[in-house]
C-alpha cells in the first residue's frame, strides 16, 4: 500500500522540478522572437509617423500646400489631344493624360509583340539577307537611346509635306503629312453593347464545346481541334449577333433598376458588405493555411512564423473593418460611383433597335481657315503620338525579338529533328512544337519589356504628347501642387505595372508544365 504513495510523491517532485527548471521569459526563444518582431514593427511605424510629421511641419512652414483640392478646381489647360482637350478641372486633365498613356501603352504592347516575334524568327531564318536585316534591326535599335529615337522620328515627320488631298500613298484612304498620319477608323457604334451580350453567351457555349471536344479526344484519341471549335462557336454567335442584338435592349431597364437601388441604399449597407468581405476573406485564408499545415492524422504543427502570419492576417482584416466603419466617405463614394456607372450602362442599351454594333469612317480633310487639316472622321496619329509610338514599339521589339530567339534556341534541337522526321513542314514545326515550348521561356522576360514600354511612355514629354507626365507638369505649374501630382504619377504607374505583372504571371502559370 505504500508503493503507490511513494510513486505519487516521486511524480509530484519531478513535476515541481520541471516547473522550477523552466526557461525564464527573458531567455525564451519564442518570447524573444515575438517581442523583437513587435518592437521592430512599432519602431518602423513610429519612425514613419515621425518623418511624416516632420515633413508636414516643414511643408507648412514654407507654405507648400499638399492638398488634393486641385482635382475638383477649374484649371486653364488646353491639351493637344485626348478625350477632353479643354478639361474643366485638374482631375479631368489628369484623367485625360492617363487615358492617352493607356492608349499608347496598350497599342504599343500589341504591335511590339507581333513585330518582336517576327524579328526573332527572322534572326533564325536560313535566308542570309533576312537574318542580317533582323540582326541589324536589333543591334541598331536597342543600342540607340529611346529618347533619341523619339526625337528622330518626330523630326522626320515634321519634314513631310503639308496636309492636302494628295498627301499619302493611297488617296482618300491614307494620308501622311507634317500633321501626322490619318487612316480609316473602325469604331464601336450604339448597338455594340447589345451585340456584346450575344458574344458573351457565345463564349459560355464555346466553353462547353471545348470541354466536349477535349473529352472526345481523350476517349478516342482523334484530332478534335477543341480550340478551333471554341473560336468558331464564338465567331458564329458574333455573326448571328449582328442581326439579333436589338433583342437585348431590355437589359437597359435592368441596369437602371440597379442604379436606382444603389441610390436608395443607406451608407451602412456597403460598410457591412465590405467588413463582411474583409473578415470572410481573412477567415478563408486562415482556414486554408491551417488545412495545408495539418498532417494526415489531423495534427497541426505551426512554427512561430506561421502563427505570426495568422495573427497578422486577422489583425489586417480588423484594421480594414475599422477603416470602413470610420471612413464613411468611402462607402458613399462606392454607392454614388456605382449608381453613375449603371446609369451610363443603361444609356448604352437605351438606343434605337436598328443601331449597328460597328461602323467605319474614311479620313477626311477640312479647311476652316487658311490651312487644311485632318478632320475627326479618320484615325489620326498626331506627330507626338506617332513619334512616341514608333519609338517604344521599335525599341521594345528589338528586345522581344532577342527573347524569342533565345527561347527558341533553348528548345532541344532533337525536338525539331523529330518533328521534321515525321513529315511536318518547317512552319508546322515552329507553330506546333517549338513555340509552345519556347513560350515558357519567352514570357517572363517579355513581361519585363511590357513594363518598360509602359514606363518609357513618360518620355513623350520631350515631343509634346499629352500623356500623364506632360499633363501633370502643366497642372502643378499652375496649381503649385507638385507633391500631390507626383504621388498620382507614382500610383498610376504602380497600378499599371502591377496589372501587367498579374496578367503575365497568370499566363505564365497556365503555361507551366504539370508534373505527374
């Protein structure tokens, strides 16, 4: 009877010994790690707050205003081109510059990609002349500064003849003069949005067709061409939509009802929705993170850094909730902007049933005074736009061409020899064997060139094109708001760069090889 008592006393003494031997808090690794991280975060935030306060005091002492009130104030600015050449506010002027920059960037990326692929393939051509011409293109363009190229193109365009009926290689269709380049313009008309609904329905149908053709290929091994079938389905719906698109004009009433609903909602509704979204996304991420770190037996093993991630995510969601609740102007802006957006969409659908989705216009020449000039019907590239467009496209195409050449050369030569051995032509080898493998290598550096092209458009200020930097310079010269305008520049280019990165990374992930 005494043995259990002795055992119990021994266990109790061991427990007290283990407790007394516990590591002190000031020597505990876990405690030190957390205290260090929290203290470092507090120091960083405190330093940022101190520097911001000092900068604000110094700016106020020098009477330098950093408010963004110029966005809603009238300005005396006349822009050379854009959606609004006589903007009534500083914000409208900057928005016009942003649209001009986006037009230049999107068009430049598309044309530079096509031209770069052609240059890269030409450098690998067996034809000596074609290969030498492509090599000269690459070596000359990528070694001459882009700003010099823009000024050169601008100078060449200014030496062309004056505007006239015969200023172009194709009379009445293409005009090239010292005022720029004017060509026929195809544009969306009033019935475009109804037609777009038909095309979207076709895209849904094309997805089912693609899945079905892929399943038939997997079951039978036959060449079912799922992608061609999907594209054909969308094209068929688009063709049919040219005739049946007026049937979807009733959607304008739906968008109008949504706009009225947003106008009648109280501010607390978007606050609740945003707060619930922040908490829901944080909870979803935390649950998925914990599930990924849970073993097959259900055991959860988390390191200190893992716990820090979980706590940081939860704290960030609570901070967003606090911001949404305290900043009622954000919710009001969401309701007002949503109402205006749906009213605009309603107006797009409220058109004549016979309206066409597309229309086209030939360039025209008008003469209101002593000198003729291009009219509004054609697609006109001004001197500034043309100089910047040719500069960024030619310059970027040289780098993209090298990316294409390097990606193709990285594909093992045996792949090409095997494709030729089974009877494929050289064009089929390039399209079906080489390029699908080379794109995995080509895409990442080409994405960097897209970023460079977008940022290089800021050099357009040298030739007078009304992009965001040139417009912003005029705005802060008139208003004195240099820091706010520069902040808008940074935010705009950061948004463009992140958007391009997300798109390129999405394609890059989709093109990766899946291991089995």
